[in-house]
C-alpha cells in the first residue's frame, strides 16, 4: 500500500501494459496507453490508469445513445486530458457531461480538460470549494508535498540498483512521478457550472443516471452516481474497499449517510479508489471504524487532550483490525497528519453539536 491509497490509487504505479488503439464496441473492455476500461454493463465502463500516467483516482464512463457522461476527472489537467483522449478511442460520441463526486484534487482537478460545451455537475458544496482556493488547503498541500519524497526515494533506489530489468522498471516509475510533479503545477481547479442539492436525474434515451446526495461524509458534498437498471453505484470516496480519508469529512454524520446508502438497490459498488466489490459488509465494517474514532475522540476530548495528544494515543492497529492491510501505511509525517486531521474533524463535530449547530 502506498501513501496515496487514502486519496489515491491502491498502488503507486500499476503494471505497465501495451496500448490498444482500436475503437471498441460498447460491450467490450479495452485498454489505451493510459487507461483501462472495464465493461460493467453495455456502455458502462469502470476506468482506471495503466500506470503510464499518474491518474490517482478511478472514473466512470457511460456511453449513452447520443453522448458520453463521465464521472470524475482525475488528479491533474494532464490526467484529465488523457482520459478525454482515451474516451475518443472508445467512441466518436461527444462528451456532454462531467460529474464530480466531490471537490478533492484527485477527483476534480482534471476538470480543466473538459471545456465548454461540456456541462460539469457537482454538489453546491463542491462548487463552493472549487471556486475558492482548494490548492491552499491542508489536504492538497500535504499530499502534493509527499510527491517529492517519492521521487527522491525512487532516485535513491535507482542509483543502488544494478539489475537491468529492475532499473528499467524504476526509471519508468520515476518518469511517471516526475511528470506528475510537473502536472500538479500546471493545473487550474475549475468548479462545476451546474450545481445540485439532494438529487438530480439525467435521462439519456432509456438509460437513467441518478445523482444522490445522501448526507455529509467524506466531504460536505459527496455525490454518488446510481444506475438503477444496471444496479451499479459509483461512490467516489464516500465508500471504498478500505477506510476513506477523513481529514475534510464529517465522521459522526458519515455513519448515518452510509445507512441511507444501504437503501439503494445496487448490486455492485464502483469505488473512487480500489477495485469494484459487491459485499455490503464493507459498509458496516467502515461504519465500525467511524464509530471507533468517534469513541476515541469523545473520550480524549472529555479528558482534556488536544487533537495532537488524541492522535498520539489512537490505537490504529485496533481501529483498522478488520482490514487485511494497514490503511495508514504512510510516511511518518503524512501518517501523523492524516490521524490528526481525522480527529480534528471529530472534535469539530462534537463542538458543533454542543453549540447546537
């Protein structure tokens, strides 16, 4: 697991596979140089990166009768542009709509690659955040700052490696990360130009695409995209196969939001990071994590501990005991930041509740 698993892909660089430049019918999975399209239903694709370019988050592509709907735009303008170019290899139909599940950089900073007349849809909260200064917020700054240590580590490994095959692999990873570092500095966040509150339904021929805001969770404006006929649910970072990052979230409210999620009639969850899954037990497992961090926050605050002190005493091994991997297998500095920010959000919610907010 890498430092980007909480906001990024589950592995830093995926296996490098060959390009496939031919157009495909809407029922097939295929691969371009930068993207892998997994068919989930006719015309519905779960999209991940091949490793040739750092995309950091998953996307969803829906090919409708006359147009294409895309969910999430990746981490940079460069990554978003590569997604647009890959979609053009899938279908000649124009992209009409881009949906942002939330405002975080790894899902929405590729918006710039989708110029007018594409309609960009997001929750009102997402519009507000992306219209502000998201690149000055702690989440973006801390995760972006972590790219440089990754590059330095790869450079050090490359200098020490003598095996030709391993050197080639390291050089490939290093090239991807250096390109990502450059792309971060060349990206301008663009907010949605169409906002929603609780629900919005898109009608594309016989296909229905439902956008639901079920309550605050990973951020204040998480939108899930539900295809009721196909029983597919794209959750962004509201629900992942592993615990989501909580640093901009509402851990106490999140539990109830997930209860409302359970009421949707889906069979497969397509997450913003990680692989698709159908086990509804993942929901309860994450709810138990949220309950655990809530209990620790309540006890620590009642004992007069600061957020940093509470973070130092949090038993993460116990908190994440139900998970096979350690979701916080991060460099020490970033690990401390993630834990502290999670508890800071718990403290903030407890204080707001006491004040009747």
